[in-house]
C-alpha cells in the first residue's frame, strides 16, 4: 500500500514502554480521532508496516499515535528511537470506529486503546459533549491527559479490571455513543462488562487490535 513520507515532530514517553509519536499531517489527510493509519519503515532492507490508531483530538497540522513498544517487535522499537526530523511513511486514514460529533461518548479502552480514548475524549470535551472514559491497565499511560480530562468534567475510571463493581456502576450511569478499543480479549471483557451493566453494546463502535502480544 502506497504511503506518504512525513516528518517526525516529536517522540514522547507517556508510560512504561509507551510513546506518543507526533507526525506532520500529509496533504489532503482528513482523519478523525479513533481512526487508524498504517506506518511503514525500511528496517534492515525490508519494509515493515503496522497499524496505529490516532490519539490526537485532531489532525490539522500534526497528528499523534500512541505506540506500545515491544522490545522484540518489528516496528515499535524503531519508532521509539526516532528523532524530530526523521521520516516515516503514512497511509490512511482507515476505520469506521471514530468520533463523529456525538453529543455524549463512552469510551472503553484496554492497554494501547488509551490512545484513541484520550483523543476522542479531548475532542468531544472541547465540543461540549459529555465524556466517560473507562481504561483498563495495571500500568496506565497518558496519566496527565486523563487527569486533564477529569479536571474538564469528564468521568474517568482507571482500573485493572473492567468488570469490577465500581466500573459497572460508572457504565450503568453513563450515556452516549459507546466506543471500545483494545486487543481481542479486552473487547470480550468490555462487552461482557457492558452487558453486566445493562448497557446495549450492539451499536458500539469497536476497533479490535488483534490478539494480545
């Protein structure tokens, strides 16, 4: 798949083995928070591609993806070692599980799903929407942005168990378009939690990141 070469603006550590990669936005690139892109780089003479979901509230001049760095991974360690001014190839955006100006949003995120969660949360909050974010991780990333969302009147629940009673109470009280982002096992747990909270997950916008590494 053909991509566009873009410059790296910054690489920031936002959690344990987690970076926020900010890239210049290609021309005619129209992406919404929650969509994903394909990043490509040539490593040891071979092109390596992976998909990453936007974690910025917009893509006007730059956009951000949040990358969970696997030391044994093919692309993520390379991305983590980039400097401002280096380049990568970007194709996309792709996906239909994205924010479309809904009046209220409920985002469930597992692991690297926190990226689209903060991006959607910030965009929806700026639009005046009601925001609920439930984030399952025993070593959270993007804590500063999550705190800022809570300070802006969003409901933010960080947990190591999306099915806990506290989380179910939050989900039962929340209203709006539901989004789910994470690896396949998290999507199963999140859907079960919604069911347990008597929330209809049938119309949820979900992005499955595949099997957990």
